C-alpha cells in the first residue's frame, strides 16, 4: 500500500535528492526517500542483532569458570613476540 504524504527538506537535502534523480540513481524523489528509509530500517535491525549477540556473548563469558580463564602471558605472548621482532 502506498501512502501519500508531504515532506520538507533542507536546501542541501533537496539538492542532493534532485541530483540523484537527475543522475538516474533513483526514478523519483519518493523512491530516494523510500531507499533511505529502508537502509535506516536495515541498519537498525543489524544494530539490534549485533547488540543481542554481544549481550549473549557477555552472559556466556560471565558463566565461564575462572579455571578456564587464560592468563595474561598466554593471551599476549604471541603479540609481544611479534612486536619485539618488529623492533
């Protein structure tokens, strides 16, 4: 379903959209706005998914028993060797 609405743009935004339509990137200004909204919606979905995954990983790591922790020397020894070799 298509809903007709009125939008206001700054001169900068209007110029940009008009140029993109003129270049053939979008068929109409409405198509450009719709594409921008779709991108915003996709970005928001991806951000929500990333935050959900991050929260899950944090919870999983909080449940890791201390005996499974890796000591600092083991964790960073390869990086330290690489840095020393580069000096």
